[in-house]
C-alpha cells in the first residue's frame, strides 16, 4: 500500500514536472516572440521616423520651390510690363520723330 502510494506520488510528480516543462517552453517561446516583435517594432518605428523627416524635408523644399516659381512669375509679369512700356515709348518716339520730320519740311 505504501509502495502503491509512492508510485502514485511519483506519477503525480512526473505529471507536474511535465506540465512545468511545457509551461517553461511556452514561456521561452513567448519571450522569444516578444523579443522578435520588439525588434520589428523598433525597426518599423525607425523607418517611420525617417519617413516623417523626409516628408518634412520634401515639404520645405516644395515650399521653397513654390516661392521661387512665384518670384519668377512676378519677374516675367514685370518683364512683360516693361516690354509693353518700352513698346509704347518707341511708338511715341516714332510718332514724335515722324511729326518733327514732317514739320521741318
């Protein structure tokens, strides 16, 4: 009877050891997955932060280029006005020259 109880006790201890070993393996696997996920999260976070910095840089560059385009368009418009004024002055001088030429005859 004592021997039977000892065998039953050994069997129960063996079952519990197996359960502990299984839980230990589950814990190891969970910790490994957590480390892998943590590394992946860090990698993705770094890539995201880099992308945000690049986006900010592109936005700044875009704003600078927009300002340059605006300045160039203003210069073109100013140049167009200058050409129109010069053309107007030339026509006026031609008219004056023609008027002066006909009055001196």
